[in-house]
C-alpha cells in the first residue's frame, strides 16, 4: 500500500525544524535567526520528503503491479495444463 505523502513529509519537516533550531541555539544565534533558518530548513525538508515519498510510492506500486501480473501469468499457465 502506498505511503501517505503529506503525513510523512510533515513529520520530516517538523523533525528538521527542531533539529536546525537546536543547532542554531547551541551555536549561540539569536532566536529570530534560529527561527528563520529552521523555517527555511523545514520547508526544504518538506519538499525533499514529499519527493522521496513519491519516489518510494512509485517503486512500491510498480512492484505490486509486477507481482500481480506474475501471479496472473502463473494462474493462466496452470489453466492451460
């Protein structure tokens, strides 16, 4: 079953937001700078995560279709015998 793109991408973006903001805070940046960088990082992570999940979904769907076609071919060859 294909993955839900939006929920996975949002989870990745939220995780990235907090990671980038913690790195900025530890580095001694101002809170506003940390927020801006974390927000940009989260947006980029959302886009990258959505593309990655779409790619994984394409691979999963292709594998499911191939598997179904192989099963139907086996059934058809069993009927001929």
